[in-house]
């Protein structure tokens, strides 16, 4: 059996209608998982599920507004009704409604950021973890950000929420490890998605980020999906409580690019 085989496993993925979440859904299905595609946009989720089914996989779509407890509960219940179990939980949905100094963030933007990026993840995990444990264990993957590892002048509140997600992964790893549940976070750098479009479509910002990145490019959603498959599979069976940074080397240090001579 392949170390990356997910056959027979059920994966629930939030924010899976596009970007990183969609890439994770498609790749987990490719490796054999039954996938529950969820987000606020049901038609977009259905399109992803149809792609999976059209390729020979198993998937269905569920509308889920992560700010509503009843939707989080419904996501778990619908999954159990349809597939009978949960083995993998990927918490990918998130927001960043404010870009600017933390001292200027409106109360509403602060509350929404924390509710979507932290509180909803916390509540969904608490609802799903007993179901994963009942199966004999599984994997929780929280999609965080390198913003949670560094100070920021314009992403301060978002960074707080993402740092908290990393701590949540550690807490789950310690609390649920004896029941064979592994929990890890992924901290991507800049990824070419709709979520970060305002950054990578700005030529100056894109050029600066590429110059700061040893691999000299930004990430594509598939660059993150591979790590999620690894963390969910037997290949990651002894890895828990960690944050995997996928940023092309940004946090390792800025490269020195040789100047052209002549």
C-alpha cells in the first residue's frame, strides 16, 4: 500500500470551493479519499464535487457558513449520514476583512476575523474530533499562514488569528493524541488564489515578494495540497503538533541575487 493512499477515508474540507481548499479536495480524492466539499457557495462546491465524481471519485457538496454553529453541526451530521464517518478534517476557510495597522482595525473586523479564523475552527474541531476518535483515529489539518510567525504592520489581527491556529493544532495533538488523532498546521506564504489576489496582482508587491523568496516565485494551490495529503496519510503517521511552513524559503531568509556584470 502506498504511504500516501487515502482509500476508504472520509475527508471534510472547509473553504473547498476554490483556491487551496479546492486543490486539497481534488488531490485527496485523487489519492482515494471520499471528500466532503464545503463552503458558503454551494454551486461552486457542487462544481468541485462533480469534477471529483467525473474522475471516478466519491464526493458531495455541503453548504456551510462557518460563522453559524448550526451549519458546523450540520456539516458533521450530513457527512455522517452520507459517508458514515470522518477520518480527516481540513479547516481551510478563513477571512481577512482588514488590511492596515492593528490600532485602526474596526471592532467588527476584529470580531469577524477571530470568529471565522479561530472560533469556528475551534468549534468544528470540537464537534468532529469525537467522531474521528470513534473511527480509531485520524488527522486534523489547520491551514494557517506565515503571517502567524512574523510581526506585521498591516496584517496584525489576521496574524493573531493564524498564530492561534498553530497553537490549536498543538493543543489538539496533546489532548487527542492518546486516541490516535494527529493535528498539524500548514503555514503557506503568498499563494496564487482569489483570497490573495490583491497582493499578487499588484506588480510592485509581486516583484518584492519574488525577490524575497529563495525559490523566486509565489506558491500555487497544489504546492499546499501535497502537504495536506502527506499529513492525512500513513506517510505522516508520526507527525503531530507541528506547523509545516510552505513559503518557498521566505521565512528562512532573503536571497542575495548576483548583480549582472558589465
